[in-house]
């Protein structure tokens, strides 16, 4: 049975907040990967948490935000929705 990892509340919140940047389906796997990486550490400090979180976040894809240009930067108006006045 693995030995429990003792974390301060701040360290635990840093891990949970880092998982919030991922897709909800990847969050449990991310926390498991962080726990597995911290398992062999004898001293767990804030710097260790930061390095492990950074390394584990690189293994999981981040969701891409859809970029829509502002309406004043468009060449043509977009007509994907009908106006309420049209009916």
C-alpha cells in the first residue's frame, strides 16, 4: 500500500486549481499523475509541487478557446442567425 502524501492546504489547493485549467474528464487523471509523481519524494515543498504540476500539465491537452474576431474587424457581416425583426 502506498504511503500517504502529507500536503498543506495551500499545496493541495495549488494542485486542484491547476487541474481546473484542464477538461473535466482529464482532472482525475491529472491529480492521479501528480500523486504518482510525488509518491517517491521525501521532502514535498512548494517548489516541488510547482515543478510536478507543471510537468504533469504538459501531458494533458488544454482546451482551445474558439477565437471569433470582433465585429468591427470582419470583412463581411455574418448572417448565421435570423433577426427578430425578420419575422
